[in-house]
C-alpha cells in the first residue's frame, strides 16, 4: 500500500474508532439520563460525518495514486505487456502512414510550395 493511502487509512481508522467510542459514551449517558447525553449525541452525529469523509478520503487517495502511478507491476499482471503491444501497434501504424505519405509529415508543404504562403 502506498504511503499516501496508508496515511489516509490510518487516519480513517483512528477517526472511526474515536467515533465508535463517542457513540458508546453517548448511548450509555443517554441510558443513565446524564446531562452529557445531548451534547454527546450531537457530537456523535458530527463525528459520523467526519468518519464518512475520512473513509471517502482513503478511497479518493487510492484512486488518485493509481491514476498517477499506473498499475502496480505484478507477475500476474498483464497490463504492462498489453501497453507495450499497443505502443508497438501504434508505432507500426504511424510508420506505415508515414511511408504511404512519402516520408512527409502530414500538413506540411514541400519546398516547391513555399510561394503559396
């Protein structure tokens, strides 16, 4: 797991564990009829929102890392080989297109066409 994703995951686990503890305290203080029950319930709702945000942050960080750094190369992964084959096919297509055009870059004029600027 990459460092950025690991950091986000640790942060999410800590926030979630604090939220669960806070919810348990809110529940127990509600059962006992303590004055602390109402503030704890409100803060538990807010903590639940923050914990949800933290879990989404892990998911987004993971997706961004994958997009920036590509597929992690593993022996079972064929993504790298498929990319190489696709690049070879694109190079071959460009080379055949260049040969068909007579070696000229598409859109450029030859030396005799300079006066038509």
